[in-house]
């Protein structure tokens, strides 16, 4: 799922999202979809804007599921270890992800 495109897809007729971010922020993602389905475009856009930096980080830091596993590890939700052929993110990218998580209020 490309969470950053949820609103765009819903504008074209989608009725939900296959979301990576919902593993970390299930409430806000559900609220965004509910708002959009209810026709409250402003509320949906506000939620989307609040988490845009996070959505972008998931796409640019590493290939899925590496960033979401790292994020869930940073929040204590799961062990961030991966199985080969995937490898953990480099320390500088983990630091960047941590900064994003703090910026959007997840940490």
C-alpha cells in the first residue's frame, strides 16, 4: 500500500486502502478513510497532511516491510529483526525514521 495515495485513490472511487501505515497508526488511518467515505474531505485531508512525512519516509528509507518493522520496533510494538533476504536499515536511516516518528507524534 502507498498510503500517500489513499485520498487520490478514493477520489477515483476506491472505498478503502491496503495500508502499511495502519500497522503503526490504525486509528488515524481508519478515521481518514471513514471521513472520506462520509464526504468530509476536509477532515480526511487534515489527517493525510498530518502523516504525509511518515508516508513519504516509508517509501524512501527502504523497501517495504523494512521501514514499518523498524518503526514498530522503535515504538516497542514488535521485534524489528528481519529474515533474509531482507536486512535491517542502516543506523542513519533508523535515526531519520525516529525523527519522523517524533515529528508526527508517534514517539
